[in-house]
């Protein structure tokens, strides 16, 4: 499988990180910022295009990550060959859907028919998850979701057509949530894929959960 086989990734990192206490993407894991850790992992899987959505703490990200300024207005190619584009969500207070909408608007300027969606606080799972999702996603599929014991997780694949429909919604609408909109789809358009990688359910949204995950993976953090 080549890099060209992979849909782009919309990486959501615009939240306030209140429970973590620091911007999640700047947490150190094995001496690397979490956001760079995620980008590296995705690139090693075969992904070559990432749309990073930033919002709260934008200035901190820009100060720590040299590529943020470059990628804000155009695609930036990293040393590893990954193409990055930053979308700045100045309305991050409206919630995660407002960030997803920003990412989808960039995605819809591309020719790709599908995109992965992953919140910054869900660790990049192993290659089997991504490849199985891709293999199970058909031409009529609007959303593909990995699951374990009936419980869905991330990353999620969304189609271009579904992304275009989502992009028309107002983030202020209480039903403007990806999970709720997927539930509204015809069941024939949704694929749920059974996987074994428990990291699809990981949520590093506070120091305790972060430490539990790091301990389980034999990793370390600078915080």
C-alpha cells in the first residue's frame, strides 16, 4: 500500500484542554509533542496529507511548532514528506463540530473522495485499524467506524458527499455532532468495522487517563 492510497486526515486540535491543563497537542510523549507524535505515526502508516485544525492556544502552537505559520495559508511539506495544512478555528468556543467543519472545508478543496477524522486526544491506532477501515469502505459508504464490543471509536472515515452535507450545518445547532449525523444516515451508508486495537477508545483528556495510556504503552511524558 502506497502513500497515495490513504485518504487525508482531519486532525482536530482546537479545544481548550481544560481537564488536561495544557494544550493537548503540546504534551510531550517520548520527547515529542503529541501533535508531532500523531503526525509521525500517521505518516509511517502510509498517510501523506493532514489537515490540522487549531483554535484555542493557537499562539502557543505557533510558537512551539515552526510549521504552523507556514501551513496556515498553504500546504507545507515536512522532512518526512507529509503535506500539512492548518485551519484556524476562531470560533472554537462553539465546540468540536465547528472545528470539524473547518477541516471539512479544506478537505472539500481536494480531489480525495474520503477523509479520516481523528481528535488529537485519541492516539493514532495501529495500521490494521486504518487499513481495515479503508478495505471495508465502499463507493456507497458515507461513514465507516471502528468498533469493539459494539462501541464505536476513532478514526472515522467520512465520504466527500457526507462531508459536503455536514459542512452546510450550523455549529450552533444542537444536532450538529458527527455521531448524531451518522445516526441519521441510511444504515446502508454506514459501515461498522470490528477491530481489536483498544486505542480506538482511548481518550487522553486528563492527566490520569494520559498516564494510564502511557504506562500501558511503556511510554513517558515530559508533563
